[in-house]
C-alpha cells in the first residue's frame, strides 16, 4: 500500500505518480495488442491475398505493412486508454487500495484525475498521429503497392474532368443558387488539358461557349491560356451574337477546375486541412452529397482523438467500483465497450451522410454520449 502525501513540491502527488505508473504498462500493452489485431484483420490478410495474386516480394510487402501500421496504432490509442483505466482501477479496487484511499477522504473524482490527465495527453498524441503521420504513411503505402503491380495512378484525374460552378443570386429569403459555368476537359496530363468545352452563364442576358483544343493555367497572369479554339457568344433569345476563332487566347476563368482535377486522393490519405480545402472545391461544384461526406469525415478525424478522453473517464469510473475482477474480465469489458462505441459511431456517421443530422453531431454524438455516461456514473459512485 502506498502512502499519500498531503504536501509536495512536485506538481504530482505520490498518489498521482503511483496511479500513472500503474496506468502506463496496461496502456502500452493495449497499444500492442489492439494494433496487432487491427493490422491482422484490416491489412495483413488482404496484403497476403494481394501478395499471392500480384507476386509481391516479401520485403516490399513488409514495407507496405509497416506503412499501414500507424493508422491502426492511432485507432488503438483510445481502446488502450479504456483498457488501462479499467485494469488499473479494477486492480486497485480488488486489492482494497481504493478503499483505503477513500477512507483518507479522497473522492472518486480525485482518484480518476490521473487517468483523465493521461487521457488528455494521449488525445494530443492521437491527433498528431492522425494529422502528420497516418495520411502520409497511407499515401506512401498506396503508391508503393500500385508501383509494384504496375498500376501506379497519377495524383490527378487523367480523363473526363467535369466541373460545375454555381453562383448565388437574389437577396434575403429570395437567395438561390444558379449554375454559372460548366467546365469539361477530355484529357489532362498534369499540366495541359485537352479537348475543352466551357459553358459560361455568369453574365446576365449573354452566354458563352468556349471550345478549344488545349489550355494551360497561367500562374503569372492568373488566367487560362487557350490554344486553337472558338468562342461563341449566345444572346438570351438563342441566336449567335458573335463567333471568334483564335489560335491563342487568354480568358479570366477561375483556377478551380485545375485544383479539382489535381485532388484525387482518398480521405485516409489526407489531413484535416487537405480535406477542408477539397471540400471547398467540391462545394463550388454543387455536389452537396459529396460535401456532406467530406464534412462527416473531417469531423470524424477531429472527434476520434477525443475518444481517448471519454474512454479514460468511463474506464476510470467503472474501475473504481468495489469488485474482484481480473485482467481477463477488464479486457472483455473493454472489447464490448469498444465494439459498442464504434458501432454507434458508424451508424451516426451514416445517418449524417444522408443529411438527417449534422456532420458535427454524426461524428461527435458517440463522444458526447460517453462523456455524459461517465459524468452520471461519477456522480453515482461519488455518493
């Protein structure tokens, strides 16, 4: 049994340091176990199948597997926090150490404070992993695999770049969105677009049809340099007002179609800032369903790290109950709670993608429910 110091020159008391040390080992154990399970279920079996089909070399397969590992480590952090809190406080409870501490006048809220503090630290680590390590590792793994099987895809769309742009007209309650431009390019090599057709409805009473063999974005003048094309000016009654043929022509159209063509990555290979930028591009094209999906994914990337905090709180509170539980029981309880959390998360995110609830609520509702459950349990056990 450890002693409790009422005064200390250190930021942490002896009790805090003791509980944090007890939390650390099961947390690291959980990271190893849950990461291994995640890799086995989510990547290893699929990689073995691809390895036999594509005849990948073992070193290359191992490199891809290692690059996939950070994503599963990030998923393992919240689960490990729950397991650590449950195992630690259950062990302290079964050894009657919590009874002794409560007898010294220490509340349940004070007892679980070290778990909450560790959860906050793990939350920051998980966020950093998801932002700076996981997207880059996933993208590199995809590139290595595609290069190995001879199907490396460019980081841009090569064919049929179709982009819609909308503008808002009217004021107040009469505001509505109208199509202002349609942009189509048959091919794109990363620099030059070929076979372009642009319908421009942005001017009232006059529409333009631009057809060109090729076009490039001019960074210096912020315009498009069109080559070998024709501009048709069409009046509101449908008659041609002017036809202009050109060998070279600069047109002040927005850069957005080029940005849109260059963004062709999976959201697992993008951080929050990249998803937000891509969402803005998609929003201008009027694809509301895709905007919702990207919004839900972006909110989920922000919500996932905070699952560490919710799991640390709930696990700590549940672990302080008087019990004689062993580690196997704590592990089983952790698995059930984790399964329930991610099941609810999948359901709420799917509902949010349909537009029934907001993307924020779809991603954060499991955390909100877990936090409320933890607070209610804390209030109950503190009586």
